[in-house]
C-alpha cells in the first residue's frame, strides 16, 4: 500500500512540475509569484492541520478565484 501511495505522489509531483514549467516557459505565470503563492498555501495548510483536533476543513485552500495559483 505504501509503495502504491508513493508512486501516486511521485506521479503527481511530475505532472505538477511539468505544468508549472510549461506555464513559466510560456510566460503565462511569473515564477516568483507562483513560488510565493505555493509557499503561502503550504503555510496555510500547516496551520489547518496543526491547529485542528477535529477533521480539518481544507475547502478555503482550494476554492479561490478562477486562475489563482
């Protein structure tokens, strides 16, 4: 089971990295802005997972405006 999850996570990482690279190369997104946005989302995710004893609510992390990175 762990091996399957690891494989899925690695596959997802490759897909996300490829999409990010293509968007940056095409000039659609700015790398610095994208990096800052990702770092901010990770910090929010850490706060949610650390501060909640109940089931964490992740909806506010992924329900932003269309096109938000």
